[in-house]
């Protein structure tokens, strides 16, 4: 009990008091949050790195963090134009330097022109710098074959995660059987499950079809929805396309069917399209939900509510058919955090509005960008090929995004042993993999998977000369692990 | 009602359907959030700026945004060393340029060394780059006269707001009369009221004493707490020192009394110390809660839970005596958003670990920093002097931070007119001020104030040559407004 006025000496004398904030008294929703991508396996990887630095002998010489899509950490080269313009924005004295191309200088000047006091150190409007919002709208319009985008419907954010959580926050309401339900794919990117747990909304799982390269099936959406209606009020449907962790790229037909479903069932659509520029597989093509929605015509194009998220450096969201009063509320929520970081906004501007053919930086920019994408495409293929040559591993084609999500067979004795240790079987596998090879990947249980199946997510980002030995090492470990527990 | 499977045509034919997300169906907590600093008055200021650009005639030629502490937008010059190092980090090709001092290069190299792939484009650990956390800890230790700070208790964040909301989030629990109550000062920085509304926690107001230069009074804390215990469970006490919007700098005695109070009453302490480097008044000195707490010795130093927030560019929080299990939960929450933006982390590093006397950049860095602080000190004095010369305006000394919060008398007829318009009287005053002079300040009602008193918050940041005419224009408007409604 808290001491009352006058109880001062009592409290002091009573010895150690209980903490105000303990696992028992803290926010229970926060406690339920899980985030596998940076979970226990990553903490262990950090420890191993430290041990290596301290000279502890290990069966490997470095920890390879294949758990996260961290391109630059994996050696991907920054795009020169982006870095030049950002340096000019940060330190405008450089505008007098002969070492920077004219178009980089022009771009930096135009960004600074739009900043308070011509400084990247000023705040911007809460929804982002106005000319950058306009460039984003133009980018979307080009992407969608001329279908208009209104800059007023574009909100810049601190990464796509920030924007996704903001929209989810608007949707959460009700209690008990009226609590908001949100449909998310399984496997999913765990930001969704984490945000829904924190917001105390109901996570409604729909399973992607592993046998059809993780395609989305509307019948499965319908099953999930009907079942959920017994215990919550489903109000939103989240789509991740290209898929994370699945790498699936949805067909146009699939997207149309999803939109029709959302319309019929009165669901707010949230399209996570952050990997829209990362499509590798022949025959796969990215179709934006916005474009398909608009091409379907009324009533879909005029009524279906949609928020579409993209992220290149910093993120943005475009909202379509959102109630204007709610959009004002969204604006208000974003204003409470003042504004997204300006350097990220500046980089976003360069990505949505890259050098044009007549600009001096055009050739190099295109060459660097194409090199990155071609390299990723080759690594996507290599990953699929190596894994599928291994008995007990099956890997769907990595059509897009930056990850493979192979399925692994685990022997019953390994599953038994994991249970004894209180671990998910694929967590047990991944921990052992980390301890013995230094390879850090995330168990499928962190993303969700059909019961009795096991997977891991591994990024395809490591440099080509590292990726092949890595895949082989991993495959060999799987064989050894299987033997050990057979 | 939502259509069921098979109801497709029905839904399409029924004409415009209702939106999923409307003011009626959205998150009611979000709807309750208010954020005056970027509220209706700022939206109107934006419109006015647009009208000016379109050539609409106004009684002024520019809108002066004195509503927000946006130093660079107000013409404050960036610190050269910060910009040099950041440019080098962003574009490491510049490391070969002769135009940068050696210590800037060394610093950039050491920051990049700590980044994945030596790139500012990589993710960092969720709590921030490890060597930067160590520099922050050393900075705190120097600030607090050698009292140790543990880097593991330091979390870097996306601005102080982000860290404050994270800690509040941990504290929120219970329902009905067991809902978490959080004591906040009135007037307050409206991030607090906004976050508490969003989290559905109970805001417990304690009033600062305007007659004693907005000092905090423990008897008033006790009154607020006792009253709150009737309808919620108060668990945390927020302090803003130096005060925002009040500019008050707390005495050491006051801080000791607050700590004793929090200890006796079992309250988690949250010390918002983001303006700790901005103290101007003679006789005023910043004392950190951490230092005072540690100097008070056991049981305070060993048991009282404290989170202390600072923000220079990007923010950080130091937690003291936090339950280790809860601290792990906090770490987890931060990991869901991956990591704070790297450019901000880099700037933070330079601020907490500035050039040393032997470094080539030392002299310029100190000169630039001192110039900024001396200029602010002069403007703080000027503001107080000009306002206090005006009948009907009374301004406490601006001891610290970046704002004045003068009290204004409003004639009863103006109050009456505001009521007719459905506006808070000081909002009515501020809107009229904006329309007639282009000066944008925030009404006191957005921060909270004793009933029947009226204030506004105005930043002291405008350049000295602009500030005096601005203060005079504002004073004249007050006189005119008073005449008009007398």
C-alpha cells in the first residue's frame, strides 16, 4: 500500500518497497507483444558477437545476420546521387564545391527551399514537406499509368511501420465481442501481430497457400472472416504484397478478387506494398491495389476505403476514399509527433523523383539501381535453387521482396527435444544453427505457419560470393541436425 | 450491415455504402486527443501563408510562426561541426576532401565504424548504436559530477516524444477505478495530455504556481493525488524541468521534495529534462533528477524508479531503478519499430561528445554554441521586459527553455463573444491576433491553465531584430483588442 501523508518515516523504515512497475503491474497488452525479427535469437547473436570479440573460440569466425533485410549492413552499396544530395542538404557549404554534379546541387537547393529557414534542422509540416508530398503523388501517378494521386492524401511517416500503426490505431474500437478484428496473412510480418497485441485488437489469421507459392485464396479469407465474426467485429483486411516473409507477388486477378471481397464484407483495406520495387521472377509483375481499385470503376473506385503503404528510406501512406473527418483525425495524430525526420524525407524525394535522362547523374543512378536489382534477382534464384536441391528443405520461388521462407522437415525426436526445452521446434533449430554456424535466421513460428509445419526466414541480401557458401552451410547443418535426431 | 457471401450484387446495387471508418466508428481515444501546438491555429496559419502566396491582400506580409520552438526555421544557424560530421557520415567520399577538419573526419569514421556495413543506411540496434549509448552515459556522468550512468540503461529514441510515450505505455493498466492515473503539471506540454488520452489513462492535473514564477508546490501535488485516488490509481508523476511552456527552472530543494513525495506515494517518476541546456536566468541552475536522487542516498537512490528524458536532435531516455524484467519489455517495444533514425543518432553523438580543447573544431564549436545560448538569454530577458511594460499582460521570467507564457487580461465582452463563437477566450484572442498581424502563438487553453486565467505561449526564438517589433506589435494588438471589447 502507498503511504499516506505523514507516513514518510514509515515508508523509509519499512525496507525495500515494491517497484511501481513490474511484470505483474505493467501494461498487459505490451507484455503480449512478440517481435521475432529482433527477438531472443537476435539477442543471442549479439552475445555471440561479443564473445567472438573477446576471443572466445567458436566453430565460426563471424555471425551472419541473415535475420533482417538490412541491405547496407550486408554490403549493398549506397546510391551515389542519394548520398550526394543528402550531404548537400545537411551541409549547404558544399553547394560551392566543384565535386558535386549540377543536378544534385539543384535538387538539394529545391529541398532546402521547402524547409523552414532553408535548414534540414527545422521541423516540417506533420504530413511531410509539401513539395515532397507532391513528388510522391506524381510518382504514384506514373506508377499507376496516369491514374491521379492527390498530394493531400499522402502522409509521410517515420518508416512504413509508423504509418501502419497509425492507421490501425484509428480502426481500434469496441470491447468484448465488439472488439475490432483485423485480418492478417499467415505467415505475416510480425509488426502486425505486435501492433494488434499492443492496441488490444483481435488478430484474425488467414493462411496463405504454401502449395501455390504462398498465394492468397479468397475462400480462405472468407473462412477466416466467418469464424472471426463469432467473437469480434472484423473491420480491416491487411495484405502484404510482395509478401514478407513469403516473397510472393500477387496476380492482378487475385487483387481484384480481394477488393471485391473487402467491398462486399465492408472491410477497410490496408495494402502493405513496401517491396513494390523488388520483383524478380519472370512473369511476376507488381500491381498496386490503388490502380486495380481505380480500374475496377464504381462502386469500388468511389467507395472502397484503402490505405496503401510504401517505404523507401522513410515511408509514406496514400489513403483512398477515407472519410474526410477521419483523415483530419489522422493528420492530428501525426502532428502529435511533430514531423517525420527530415533527412529521411529528403531521401524519399530523390527516390520518388530520380534523375531524368537529361540530367548528369542519370546514367550512374540507373546503373547503380539496376545493378542492385539484378544482383537481388540472381540471389533470389540461387536461394531457391540451392535449397530445393536439399532433401527435407522446400523453398518457394522468391518472386519479390528480400526474403526466402523455406519449409524444413524436422525429425520427431528434435520436436520432442524442443518441447522438453520449452521452445518452438523451429526456434530450437535456428538456435542450434546459430550456435554451430554463426548463421542468424528467424524461425517461422515468429511469422506464423500452419500447425505442424516449420520454416525460417532468411534474407537474400548477403553478397553473392558469401550467399552460396552460406546456403550450403545451412543445408549441411540441416542434414547433420536431421541425422542427429533420427 | 455487412453483406454475407452471395450478397455481392446486393451490396453493389444498394448504392453508396457506409464507410467502415467514420467519426462514429473510429477509436474514441484517438478522437479525444488534442494537440494545440499544431492545432486549428496552425492550420489557419498555413492557409494564410497560402493566401499570401496567391497575392491575397492582408494587413501583414508574412506569417510569423512563434507557435513552436523551431530554431532553424526562425533563423538560428546550424552548428558547423555537426553539419560537417553528418555530411561526412552521409557521403563518406568526402573523407578525402581537404575542406573538412581532421577531428570531424575522425568522428565520422568512428561513427561509421559502429554502423552495419559502415553505412548510415543500415539499421542499428533498437536501443541505438552502442558506442553512442556509451557516449551518452559519459555525458550524463560528467553532467552529474561523476555519478555513474550505465549505457545499458540508455535508450535512444526518435525524439523525446517517442521515449515518453513508450514509458507511459508500459505504465498503463487497469480499468474503471483501477485505471492508471498520471500526474502532469498544468500548464503542460500537450504531448502528455495527448498520449494519456490515446492510451486511455487518467490525466491527473497538478497546478504550477504562477505567482511564484510557475514553481512546483508539493502541497498541490498532494492535493491532486488525494483527489485522484477516489477515481483512479495514480502510478506516475511527470515533471517538466525546465518548464514547457512556463520556462521555470526548479530549485534543488524543490526536486528533493518531489522525489521524497514520489517515494512516499509510490509513484514512478518521469523527468522531462529536454531543455536542460537552456537555462538563462541569473541564479537559476539546472539540477538533474538523477543527480539529486543519487545524492539523497538510500532508500531513494536505490529504490525510486525514474525515467529521465533528454533530446538534442534525437532523444534518449535513461532509466534508473527500473525492474529489469520491465526494462526488457521496454527494449522489446523499441525493437518493434526497428531503430531510431541513424542521422539523428549521429548528431546526438556529436552533441553529447563535442570537440575537446585540443581538437581543431573546438574554438568554433564553442563560439557557435555560446552565441546561440547568449542570444537566447538576451531574448528571454527582452521578452519579459517588453511584456511586463504592457498593462494587462504579465510575464514571469523566462528562466529556461525557449518559451514565454504570459498571462493576458481579456475584457468580459471578449469572453462573451468567444463563448458565442464556441471558442476558448484565449483561442479567440490568438485567432484574431493571427488574422490581423500574422503572428501565430498558441492559446494557453491548449496547455491548461487555472480557470478564469488566460495565456498564450510564444517562442523566444525569432531573431533579435525581429523579436522586439514582434513583441511590440503583439502588445499593441492586445491594447486594441481590449479597447474594442471594453
